[in-house]
C-alpha cells in the first residue's frame, strides 16, 4: 500500500488532524505504534539549525544513536532487543531542503521497524526546545554517573547484573544512593522515587531494588508496606523522627542496615549467593530503559574522549559536562563564519565560528561599539587540564591598550 495509507493511519492512531508540517530537530518527541513509551530524537550533526537545534535528515535513523528504544514492545519483548529500523525515514512528499544532499524529515515523516511492524512518527517537532532541555539533563546525569560511579550503569544495564557479586560495586552503589540522598537535603518523599520524569529518582529506585531483594519496589504502596513491616521488626518505628513516607536519616539508616545484612549473607551463605546469581531484573529494566539507552550513546562517545562535541544544545542555553547552565542566546543579528574574525565585529551582533568540520567551536557576542564582549567555547580545545569544563565562557577586557580574552 502507498504512503497515503500510512499517513492516514498515523492521523487516525494519534487522534490528530492534519497540521502544518514542521522540520524535526534534536529533541523531537517520537512515538512507536508498538512501543509503550515515547523517546526523543538525537541529531549528531549541525549542518542546519533552527533556534540552535540541529535539524534531522532521512538518514538519522540509527538505533541507539538517533533513535532510542521505546520501552516494552507490544510484540512480546523489549524494544532494545527487537528494534530493526529501515535504512531511512519516508517522506510523504519530496522536500526541497537538503542536508548533505539528503532530504530533511518533518512531522509528517514515518520510520518503520522492519521486525515488529512498528510505525514511528514525531509527536512534535522539538522546535520548542523542551525535548532538548530534557535530553540535556538526561545526558548530563549519565555523564555524571559515568564519571563519579564507574561501572554502575554497566551493571544496571545487565538484566542479571548483581551489585553484590560485582567486585567493588557495593561501595559504588552505596555512594551513589548516599550522594543522591544528601543532594535532596537528607529528606525526600518515598513517592518521589517513583517519579519517572526524574532520571536520578528512577536510577535510585532501580539501584535500591537490586540492593534490597526482600522489598517489593514495583509500586510505592508495596514498597511502603515492606518499609513499615521492616521498620517495626527492627524497632525503628519507635525512634523519634521515623516516618514511613519519608527517606530521612532514620529511614536511610534502616536501608543501610538492610544492605549491610544482605551483603554479609552473600559473603557467608552459599544459598544466598546462588539466589543472587539467578536473579533476573529484566522486568524492571523498562523503567530505566531511557536512561540505560542514553548511557549506551554516551558510552559510545562522539569524537575523541579528550574533546567531545557538544550535543546538549537548546535555543537559549547549554549545559556543560559539569552540569552548569550557560546562556547562549544569539543576538537578533546573528551570522556564521568559517574563520575567526578577531575581536571586532558588527555592533550588537553575535557570530558562530565554525571549525574545519563545520561544527560550532565558538559563539561570540559584540557590544554596541562592535567590541567582542563574551565568548562561549563549545570544546575544551583538546586541553582538559586547563579547560576541565566544556562548554565554558571567556570574557573580553578592553581596559588596556589591547583587548584581552580571559583564560
């Protein structure tokens, strides 16, 4: 059958009416007719941008590079195992705008999963920047986990991965939980662990699920019942400050005690070790599927490890590898150049300076006198010792005889 049938089916399936077609950009929200959760489009090139967001083309269809899994599949399995995508997106009509000779994709484009028959389309174009902002936080969280808790994501990505049986992982996992708890002010509602919009909460819950085999964490009510029973058994219910609905000092002490007891059993009792060796967490992986999929992307890397191109761009800001937000709002008069023009430019303007591969290396702003006032460098210049953060800001000082850019 032809494309008109596909388009009609997409409109019927989404309950939507025909709308004005928009170009898809980094952060476009995607949906699959066979998947149980939405995901976001990743674009790894910057040949064309809208409000600072890279525009996608028909070749941006690679699994775990452009298209993340859609959680559990209606064809009895998990998308991460079943996804087999066509070699390119389909457009309902030819597009005049090309990227490296390939057509752009729009809110009317469709991508087919050959294995499951799933039809993938864009719920929105991503041009509002909300998807890019969510991806920014997700990728920043993953990079922080890879840096501060090495190996933990790999264990969590294994449906049989054991924190207790992986050498050194118990201490790393406990440090992760402790850091997250302290970041919350040592006082967080238990229900917040089940907030799927928070990557940190989702990962905390999944780590705790592996550390606490005697607790049911499939829902907040079941987890709360187990906490209440264990708190009563251990005498915590009589301790001042105890609150079964809050992860405070008393609750965290109970959970640490339980983890330590379980760790000792694993070390001393062969039966407990055997049970742990045969535990399977596949049914819980769907909750953290998005995080674990983006971990695969981050772990794969973009460019060299010493200098990765920025892929966390929104129209108004970027988030550095250290998690700091940096304003990159361009001036109304904004242009792109392939050669550094120096410290003088058009008054009240901004420019993007491209590298030899066509990627943005620096965004520069000029004041009312045409003097460079601020640079945002999007890489660490291959020198992480002097520039541990990227992107990073440089200010221009014009008080002397010659302009000086801050280090």
